[in-house]
């Protein structure tokens, strides 16, 4: 089976996690449908996420559809957690951009579109909430083409309609279509991969409408990347499990990685280090299984590595450039009376490890902790703004 990494992203409240749940349910990976509002979705595993009904961290799941094994990364939709979404984009083969049929393209949708363009990620669009009153397919498709790209093509019809709609997006494909009367799937697949066509599908994740057809489109019109034989990996996230084990989430970009293998890399302090992999985990929500190896195209988490960071390249893979989204404020953290400031600093350092844009500053003179969330890539802070947290 080909291996494809997809990321689902959207403006907040567009039904992103609901779509993820619907896909996992349709492909047999979960037995019951969870709801974000009910705090029981399979991917929002963090306690704060369940209490507030929002996605804060990127979560991984895996499923199979047709001839494809998909690694699904569900990303935050709220603008406050956009940096987590941006870090995830660096390892995507394709993105699924979710748009509400009743709201159309919103402000953050446009921001996500620019980020996907920056990282050159091919995009499939799923128009959700088509079951709601006021949802008009023609109107929302016109809105998408006007706000995003004229090459957003309707892929919800017959095979002939898909070919016709694809041909309109590209002069080369139009010439071939006029000459031969048809387009091959490989023609369309290449155009999608080159971001010359953005397929659009329609449905309702909550009602499970259009999910089967969307999965067929994803299976049919995606192609696995060609990977090198040499080992390489891209780190996109750092997290900690319930036992305090440090997890380095990565996509294998070439070769094979084995348990107990020693990796050499430049750590977050700029030093060359060697660390041995203790375990390789494949997550689906909060559950995971271990494996002895991870191969090119796999998305996994490993324990044992120290000093790794999001955006880091290992092996032949280069480090990512600085983030496109950069906050600009510095906050002083005021803790309740009786809190051990040194223990608090230790915990804040863990948060800093998971979010590289969260710069924790310790002021020895007044024994205070500041978080410069929004420093530029050079570490310089923006406007000083003191606020209680």
C-alpha cells in the first residue's frame, strides 16, 4: 500500500475534528463516534481540550482506504494555536482544508491557505455542513474560487465531470482533453501534486454524508512521494506521555530507523550529540503500539532522543526555516501564593520544549518568570506587555 500523510486543518468551528471522527469511524478505526462538544472525541485526548471543546495539540491517527495507508494529523483550528498547525504542515504530503458551507472562506481560512502555499502542500477541500439551512453548493464554490483559487474544482460528480472540471484548471490538461476526449488519473494526480488543481468535495461530517466519496477521492488522486534510501527524518512535534517520557514526533523521509539505533544530530543548543532510540511508537489518539522499525513514509514518535526540537532535520534532511506566524508579546507569569517558583520554572521548561515559540525567561534579580510568546526567530521580543496568567 502507498503511504500518505494528510493533515486536516480549518477555521475554528468548521467541524474539523468531527470530520476526523467520521473518517476513522467509516474506516473501522473507532467503534463509536465521539463529539467535541461532549468531550469524548478520540483525537482530543488532552484534559484541557476535552474541558474546553477545542483542539490545542496536533494528534495522530492512522487508517486505510482502498490502496492507501493514511497517517492523519488533526491540527488545531483556533488562531491562538496556529503555530502548532504550522509545524505540522512541514511533514504533510497533502492537506485537507475544511470549509463551512454556511460561513464560506473566513479570515483564518485565508491564513491557512497562505501557509499551505508557503510549504507547497497540495490541498483537497472538503465543504462541510451541507445539511444546514442556507448551504448552497454553487454559492460556496464561487466563494472558494474567488477567495482562494480559480483552480478549485468540483470533484463530487461523475468521472467525466471530474475530468472536465480538471481540464478547465490547466491549459496543458485542456489541450490533452480536447485532443483525446479524456484525462488519465495520473494526469490529474500530477496536477494536484503540483498545486495546479485543488479538488473540492461536499458533505456533512456530522451526518456522515459524503465521507465515503471523499475517501475514494483521496485514495484515487494521491501519490506516494519518492524517498531516498539514506536515512532522514523531520521532527514536527515534542510532547510528553503520562509517565513523563519525552516523545519526539517525526516523519521518516528516507531509509529505515530501528529501535536501539544511535542517531547523530545537532541538538537545540547547537551541539552535535548522539542519542539511542529506546522505542518506536505509532499513535492513534492516545493509544499506541510499538514497533522495531519505522520506514520511509511512516509518521511515528520515538523515546530516548534528547535536545530534539520541532522543525529539526535528522540525517540528510535539512532544518526548517523560521515560522511564518510569529506572536509579539511578553508576559509576566504571576503564580498563586505558596507555589515553589523553581518547581514552576521546571514545569514551564517542559512547556517550552513542546512549543519552541514559547520562550521562558528567568529573571534572577526579581525571581520572576516571563514568557516571551512571540519572539522573532532571532529571539528578540516584540512589544512588552505584562499580564497575569
